C-alpha cells in the first residue's frame, strides 16, 4: 500500500507539472502595460540583462520613427553618493508630432521632449549590485498637456498612443 501511494502521488505530481506546462506559458516573463498615476509602465524580470533591455528599447523607439535626442545615465551620477542602481532616461521626439503640437499650442514646449525611463526597482548602498525587476515607462504626454492647461492636445494624445505601442512591442518581445 505504501509503495502504491508513493507512486500514485508522484503520478499526480507529474500530471500537475505537465498540465501547467501545456496550459500556461512558463516562458511568459513580461507583465502587461500598467498605468501608474499619469505614467505607463511595464515590469520585466530581474534575470534579464539590463543593458540588453535598454538597447532593445532604443531599437523599438527608432523602429516607431521616433528620434532619440539624449540618454541620461542617472546611475553614473548617483554612484558618487554611494548609490548603486541601473537607471537611464531616454529623451525622444517625433518631429512631425512636435510641429503639429506646437501649432496647436506653443506652450507644449514646456513638456517636451517625451522621456522613457529604464531602471531597476532596487537601489543598493555601496558596492552591492542593483537588483529587482526592470521597469520601463513614460509619463503620458496627453496628461502632461492637460496638467498645464493645453486645450488642443490631439498631437500629445497621438504621442501617448505611439509611445504605448513601443511599450507593447517590448511586452510582446519578452513574453
């Protein structure tokens, strides 16, 4: 009886494992786009190489016909204060949308350029390596336009939609 029960429990264990493999995607690692306040973010697992993710993000930005105007290495600046993190801000612009937005309301200049950020959730002290999930995101340009009382913000809404499409390509790539 004891041997039979041991084999039976192993059988159910293997059935459970195989069922999980067939009915769930064990390789799905990217979360869907989430809204956090006026920002859109995705979370990627910490086992991914941070710089590879940043390079992929840059490629996807350019593939969507956006220009990268600057990359700020926030992590380098924080090291002088003993903080070890991985954090970059990627400034982006789409000249056609910018021309349209400035025509709608020149005050849109207060909120340009659009910015993506890529960072690890955890900041470490001293020489410890930064850990945690990788977060990619941007602040909603349409929400920023509304916050400074811009009435005509169709171009800003189009920018929001296109930047969300960039995040979605990142989700699709890492799923």
